[in-house]
C-alpha cells in the first residue's frame, strides 16, 4: 500500500532549484506552497525581475510567498496555514530560523550542491573547481539552525571534468540534486532512511563570490588562472585589463611552456587564441567579453581589436 501524499512547501530562488521543483510537481506529493526571495531590480535598466522559481511557480498556478525575512511573523502564519508535512529547501538564500523549521510535521530537507561537510555555504560549485577537487556532488540533509550543518540523508557524486565551468557543473548538479531529493523523500516515507551526523571537524566553507575575486593575477600559474576562469564562469567572470578597459575571459586553456619574460605579456597571437605568459606556463585565451560589448570568440574579437605580441595585460 502506497503512503498518502505529503503536503510540501518548496523554498527556492535561482535556476539551480528548478529541476527539484519540477520533479516535485510531477511527483506523487502535493506542492501546496512555494516560497522565494522578493523581486529585485536587475540589469542596467534596474527593472524588477522575478526569480526563476517564481516564474515556474506562476506557470503552475502557485502565487509564491516572498518574505523579506523568514522570521517575519505574517509569513510564518501563512506557512502554518498551508499545513505542510515537509518543507523542501533548494538554494533559497536564507538560513531558516527554528520557528520555521518546527512548523512542518516532518521538518525540512535541504538539497546542497556539495558533498557535505565540504563546502558549506553560498558558492560550493565554484569553490570545488577553485580548490582543485576531482569529485563533487549533492547532499540531502535534515535542516537545523546552522548553515548546512544538519544530518546527512543521502549523497551522490559526480566527477569534475578538466573543462568543466561553474555553469556546466551547476547544470549537472541541479538535475542530480532533483533525483536525489525524490529518492530521499521516497525513503523517508517508507521509513527506510538513516540520518548520519556530519563530522564538523572536516567542514570546509564556500563563501559568496565577489566581483573583485575575478581579477586575474598573471603571476599565478596558468593552471590556477584556468581554474579561476572556469570557476567564475558565468559570474563574476575572470577578468584582466587591456588599454584601460575591463576584459572578461570566459574560455581558455593551459599550454605547458618555459618562458622567461614578463607575466601578463602576449607572447603569441593565433587565429583562435591569444597566448599570455603566466607565472608558470602560458594561458591561451579563447573567448572574451570587452567592457560594453558582447561575449565573443577570440577570432571575432581580433577582427576588430588587433592585439600584437608584446601587449601587456594589467
């Protein structure tokens, strides 16, 4: 006999949460409410933009709750009125207080984009690339009042490829997390799941990214620059400066080469790359975006912006 469907309230904001909400909407349980961050001004025109989760919720007939803070009393009353059996939280953007966590009958389950206790925090995907990890994954936990500190329910791993960017890894983990979430809920309802406390002594952290983190130091090894380019793609974007203008770099590669000139200097210009001397080896720039212009291949860029050998970035 199948267990009765649960009443679920979903908390989420960015695109990473979309596959999880879509999976719940297709599944046997009832999504009785959606919670997302308030609408924000975005872009140069500072237009009001909905979160990806709000857009999806509206398409399915849900008018989401959007509290500025989860501790807001009016919000908590509205949440209680939904009578949730479970809250599911995927990249919502706030730590939920105890007063919220105790509302659902079975507590709250979070999907986190790392193999906890590694990379607790806001930017686990980028930091896994930056820290030379070969493997990452997703974890479902029972939420407590800490930041990604709850007991582990299930985990699933994926390798990090040598060409993976934060975006490509994000997309794979979002789908993997949705599948892990549905598997977790199935096991919870059958009573066939074990809570495993995290070893807090092994915890590492993934703090939010800042725009200035993307600034390239050409004295670093080319492999480090490559991780920076991949880890900060698409945001905040790794960047250097050329003729006083900001130049974002979105794609490149490492070339093993012994050089003895000045780091940050162009040593070769091909049709599809610019080769720049780094602290060790060279970095081949293949895709860029000049300040105020669109993103383009280096071939397109060079057709309008000649860069001779000897040019120094920064």
